[in-house]
C-alpha cells in the first residue's frame, strides 16, 4: 500500500517538474529542473525494485548529464529567447501522439500484474538459472555481464564512438581564425 | 482497477509528451537536448514499471524470498542510461560547435544566417 502511495506522489511530482521545465526560459533553471526530475526518477526506480538502475541514474543521469549541461550553458550563455510565435502546431502533434500512445496502453497488462507475458519467459529463466550458471546473487549483474555481454560490449562501442565524436568536435582544437567558414562572426 | 493499473503508463506518456513538446517547440538548442533527456528518462520509467511485480523484491537472490521483479528491463535500461549520456554529450558538443560558428544557439537565428549567406 505504501508503495502505491509513493508511486502516485512521485509520478505527480515528476509531472510538475517536467511542466516547469517547459515554461522556464532560464537555461540554468531548466537544467536544475532536469536534475530534480532525474533524482525523482531515481526514487521511482528504488520504489519499483530496480536498485541497480537507481544507482546508475543517480550517478549518470543526475550527476554527469547535469554537469555536461552546466558546462555547455557556461559556454553558450544561459538565456533562452522566448518563443515568439504561438506553438499551436507542436501542441497538436504532441496531443495526437499522446492520444495514440494512451490508446495503445489500453491493451497493456495492468501495472504489477504477475501474469503479464513479459514475466513468463526470460525473466524467470534468468532468476532460476543464474545461481547455477553464473553463481552471483545479483541477477541484474549476471545478465548484464554474461547473458547479454555482447550488448554491454556494444554499449562500450557507442561510448567510445561518442567520445571520439566529442574530441573531434571540441578537443582537437584548431585555432580560431577570424572570418573562417561562413564568416558568421 | 483499470485507472489504478494504467496510472503509471498514462503519467509516463504525459512526461514523454512534455519532453517531446520541448524538443519540437523550443528554439534553443540546449533546451531541445534537455527535452530529449526528459523524454528519455520517462521511457526508462515506463520500462521499469513494466518489470515490477506485486509484492516483488529487488532481483538480488536471498534465501527465503521467491518473488522477484523482472530483472531483464533493468538490464536494458542500465545500458540505455549510459548510451543516453553518450548521445547527450555528443549533442551538447555539437551545440558548442554551432555556437562557435554562428555565435548563437537559437534555431531561427541560425536559419536566418544561412538564408542571408
């Protein structure tokens, strides 16, 4: 019962935070809203039994992402200009997409339903076989590093590629020449 | 029971659409990327919600407990969080680079500069 209440409250707070982030034009405040949002999501993950995800989100989502955004704001300035035109078209697109998604949820198994199809095949297999095949108590770790090890390897490839991309864009600094490329300055 | 059973999904959809709205409606590139992150984090909540079982425990095996939440969505989302930060950092690097070239991060001003060239 407590979990249901916490669940409802945290989700409501998430919604408020996200809507506040939409309305604000100070990028620093928007970033802080994102940090709060990630922190609330972390609490949500603890409530929903995903403690490994909560750890990662707390370190990476709240920590590194926010720091990266703050660093970017430091370089580009913190003022976002107000949108001058009425955002009718984006609103229509968003509402239609949201309505389609809500329609899609009507067929979904109910929240915390143990008979949902997703809990019938791989999940129980991992939970039953992991103690014998891998031998560590944390099933999430054994799936991450062993059953889906290639997935994690692919993840490393993505991070490596992103690192090369960031280095190429910013790190290997060519000296700024006045009036180069496009003469925007 | 229907409303209670679907409440999580509906709020998550609201959050997703909020992020989506920020991405398409705001002209500032940094705010767009923050919107993309909001969208992403709400997708994580959707997946973790799907893995929860009533009266389940965290999937760390202990004697005397037999009811665990599904560990598979947790693993997928662990991977997704890290990949998400990688893409975010690349996007923010692009924003910094655009700022160097155009001296602005507002979409319409960049567009005007491209037109007037």
